[in-house]
C-alpha cells in the first residue's frame, strides 16, 4: 500500500513538473517569438513613418511608445497563459499607476511637456537654441528630458517642463544670424574712413553674407573716442568662425592702415593763483 502511494505521488509530481516545465518552455518560446514580432512591427512602423518624412524626434518618440505598449501586452499574454487573471493584473497596474503618478507628478509633467514640445515643435534635433538658460545644440528630445550639447561640448540634460515653461530662443530657425561686435576708435581717427575700410575688409571674410550687407556704424562715444557697432551676417553654422575672424580683421586692417591706437587720455589745466 505504501509503495503504491509513493509511486502514485511520484507520478503526480512528475506530471506536475512536466506540465510546469512545458509551460515555462512555452512561455520562453512565446517571449522570444513575441519579441521577434515586436521588432518586425517596430521596423514596419518606422518605415511607414519615415515614408511620411516625419522628424527623427517624432520617430523615436512614437517608436518608444509602441515598443513599451507591445511589451506590456506580451507580458500580460504570457501571464494569462499561466492562468493568472489578467483583469486582476490590469487592475494592479492601474492602482500602481495611480500611486506612481502621485509620487512622480513632476516626472509625468515632464512627459506631458515633452509631448507638447513634439507637437508644437519650437525646435528640433540639430537646432542651436537657448532654453532654460542653457545654450547649445539639441541632440535628443526624450520622454522626460532633452539633451543639449553646449559649445564647450558638455552634454546637458534639461527637464522638458523647465524648457517649455521658460523662454526658448531658436537660432537655427532663420537662415542667417547677426554677429554683434564693437570696435573702439581713437578720437583722432577719421571714423568715416575707418568705417568704410572695415566694411570692405569684413565683407571679404569667408562665410560672411553679402545680403544682408555688413553694417558698420557709430554706436556711442566715450572718453577715448567713437565706438563702432560692427555687424556682419552669416549662417548659424559659421557664427564663431565669423566672430573670431572679424575681431582679427578689425585689429589687423586698422593697424596696417595707420589708424592711431585708441588710448585713454586726459588734459589737465593747472592755473596758478
């Protein structure tokens, strides 16, 4: 009798273990096949969106949403295969979502702001902007934050809420940009001749636009002499090259043309009583 019970118990354990093992193998197979199918769906979706010539930022955004949604559905399907009530699982996810939403309100607001950035499109990947006090090139617009590379090549992550709630300057929106510089002249210098010389020399700098033309005008006067506003125009990609070349040309052209160096001086009149 005892041998019969032991054999019966071993048979039950073997049956249960076999059933569980087969389900685990089936779940692994479902996961592998499901991930493969998700990859196919993502590729098809990406090609369909690329055919519409959408912005790369939108492509990544939509791809992330589709990937997360399909993976959640795959996990729920595998749990349902094991006999776990997916309705209870969905309710658990909803409850957890409410708790996480209350705890991570700021994170969700960043997500919502990211959606508005994608929809309103104040900038796109590759634009040179100033946002939330940071100036740099946009490398990524993420779900919760955006990444800018500053001119000194530092990756800076900014929350989307902070970006959308602050002033945004997009320097890449227009086809050209003005370079604002000043040039100090001596009070003894012929400012008309200096302005004419600077216009000619700066117009010859590589990547300086002919239209709009270079602007050189008197900005103000100080104790040294007139201060010129020197304003060439260029494409945003050439801004710093034109900026530094203009400074160099101003110094070299005025010096070689024989204009007096600007120096602060004071005339003192002494009267004896």
